[in-house]
């Protein structure tokens, strides 16, 4: 049984809640947080002329793939274990996807999806209360790989330019 299926069918989950009830509940929570700032102006951003992305090379991507967890998602077209076991085949492909994404400043539409399930925040909480659940997103392997690569670049840039807060 898939990880997400175990969550949905866990003995702690109340079978009386529908997917729509969870979606409405979590949507309303986000709306409650966003509403107070809905009319606010966007912050001013100072653009830097010397900020650019770094192209990745296959050796980096192969190493990054090896460090990723071997978790599987129903959105993955190729099993994660297979991708990780054949780096000579999949590394050039993932490197091209990553570099194209960074060069265009676009995250591939095909990887902008997640399988969202619900899980109790703590096993001791009442499963009959929607507020005792939190959403859990399961992303595709490629989207996680892209995310990790971008975080690596941003962290490196922030460190090099002393942009992290003092107590980070």
C-alpha cells in the first residue's frame, strides 16, 4: 500500500469526512490568514544586476540525485528507484530540465502538482475534529530534485553575500 493510501486509510482518520470537506476547511484557513493583508501594497524589491543562476552539470545532478530520498509518488512516471539506479541515463535528462527551468525562470507545469492527503497532527487528538488535521503534500521526484537544487543556489548566494539574518 502506498504511503498516501496508508494516511487516507489510517485507523485514526474519521471516514465521515470527504475530500471536499478537507479542501474547504484548509482553503478557509488560508483565506483567514490572507484576508487581513489583501489590500496591502507589495514590498519594494531592489533588483541586483549581478545576480544570475548557475548552470548545473551532470556530475552535480548525479550527486544530488543520490542524496535525495527514494520516496515514491503516484505522480512519478518512472519509479524513483529506477532513476537512482541508472544515473548515466537519467542524469543528463534531469540536468537539461533543471537548467532550462533556471534559464527561463519557470517551474515546469507538469511538476506543479502534489497529491495532498490529511494526517492527524498528534495521534492523541480527536479524529472527529477537522482542525486536528494537517495537509500533507506528496510531490514528484523531479519537482523535489529541482527544489533542492534551487535551495542550494539560493543558500549559497545568501551566504556569499551575507544576506541571512543574524540569528539564522
